[in-house]
C-alpha cells in the first residue's frame, strides 16, 4: 500500500505498464467500448497500446484497474486514453494516473489536452473529472467511432 502526498494510506500504486499488462489494458478497453467504440478487436488500437508500452508512456494502476496512454511531446501534451474499471471508479485511480503522468512526462510551460465526451454523451461524467483537475472545455471536435459527441478539454502547465 502506498502513501499519497496527503498522507492517506490508500493511494493507488501507479507504475509504467509492461508487456504483461497488455491483456489487462484490453480488458479495460472491453468495459468501455460502448462509449469509445470498438477497440479490443482493432489492430490499430493494439498497435497504439503496444507503442505506448514500448515507449514507457503507458501507465497502469496496480492490478490494471486503470490505465492511461500519454503523449509526452510538448509543449502541447495529450492524454490519448484514460480508463478506470467500473468497479474502481471513484476511488482516486484516475486522479492518481493523471498526477503520475504529469510528474513523469510534463515539462512546462505548455498545456495538456484531452478529447473527452460531449455534454450529450452517456460518458459525460468524464467532463466533471477533468474539470475538477482544472481542465477547461474547448471546442467540439469530430464524433467518436460510435457516433457520440467529443470535446477538447485543456489545462495550462
């Protein structure tokens, strides 16, 4: 068990993903295909995950109850994918993954961008998550592969 900066003993342990975490990341993807569109059977998604693992820019929480793919090419950094398992949502894993990514990869000044769900999407709860981290809603962007709306969120660093 880890101790977070606020002194709690229940902070999730975040680590760089390895090859052995691929199946766990696919399991996370399977949980959210209704929101993100098809991923598990998509060779392009497999390549993206393996590329991030190879570059050391894929992070996982403990037993892969959460995962993040991060593009560290600043000054505009990108959260390429962030998922927390249904059973672990609300436990601080998403916040811990984001904090760890910023600590590891971000060298400001710059900004971090993420494309998340639009206000009419069933996964719109993610918007509140990013707002609590200080992100501000930006322009709408292309719909996701499942047809749902998407919006850019950004924070300055």
